[in-house]
């Protein structure tokens, strides 16, 4: 009897936890659906989207390019000293290009945007929530999702692919700098291998990932900021916890989504 009495509350607690997680997942799905729906309702919020493109995209160019350049240089350096053991250093360009275009380009771009813009989106909406600005919008019959979330989602869908393409190009040039300028690989062979190896479906797959990452990052960050008042903490601490959760969950989901998409696209 004692064992049964101890086991029952444990299963009850576990069941409540599962139900809570399912409820949160449903709320998130409704939040994403509403964000997309409001994006296509007339009148379109072109000016707000352009402003968010500048914030999410243009202001992230420097950090994305800097990260891509050094990543490409590291790939070139490590790849060369690995390939030279097999006498295959001529395929360095193809290795660097495929690694960036298929995987590292979209993933690194998403993570850099999370660090720079995603955290800011979560903090902005969290502050608006605890200062009751979102409640004021709802009182005035203004849809806060349309007013604050949909323009960010539209801007992310524009910015992520462009930044991913920029990351790929800068990363390849970083690999060129290491492989050709520093290690002496023939530049014609470097680019000829890229031309003969990289196919259209490789580039298309990278862009598909960037679109999916745009949806994941924007909606997760905005959702956590939008619902900052539902956490265990309140006030400024609640905003900080919501921002931290948004960044951590976004990064994890980017990596999980990357694995799923890679499995489907290969």
C-alpha cells in the first residue's frame, strides 16, 4: 500500500507536466498561425516590415560576415591539413563550399541573428507585456500580434536567406584566403572544384533551411517575450528569464530542425 500511495502522486505529477507541455505547444501553434495570418491581411504593413528588415537584417551584416570569414578560414586550414595526407588538397574548395552552403551557412546565420536580434525581440515584447502596453492594445481592440509580431516575421523571411547567401560567399572567400593565398593551392583548381561539385539542390537546400529557421527563431523569441507574464518570475526578472529561454530554445530548435531538414533534403 505504501508503494502504491507513493507511485500514484508521482504519475499524477508526471501527467500534469505532460499536459502542460502539450497545452504550451498548442498555444505556440496558434501563435504561429495567427502571426502568419495577420501578415497577409490587408492593409499590408510594408513600412514596419522594412524597418524590421533594417533591424534584423542590415544590423546583423557585420557580425554574420565576420563570423563567416573566420569560419571559412578555419575550414580551409583544417581541411587542407586533412586532405594533404591523402593527396587530395585540390578538392579543398569544394569541401569548404559544400560545408558552408549545406550546413554551416544557414545554421551560423540563424545563431548570430538569435544572439543579436532574437534576444532583442524577446526583451522588447517582454517589457511591453510587463508594462501593460500589450494589454492596452487589446483594450483598444488592436491585435498585438499583427502590430508587433507579424512585421518581424515578414522581415525575418526576407533577411534570413539574404544573410545566409552573404555568409556563404564570405565564408568561401575566407577559405580561398587560407587555401590559396596562405597555403599555395592553385586558384583555378580551387574555383573549378567548386563549380563542378556544387549543385543547384545544394543551394536550394540551404535556402529552405534559412526560411524554416526564420520562422522558428522569430516565433519562438516573440512567443517567449509575448508571454513573459506567464512564467514563474515577474517584472524585470521575468523579462530576463523570458529572453534567456527564447535564446536557448531557439538555438536548440535550430540544431534539431537542421538535422530533420538535412535528413529530408539529402
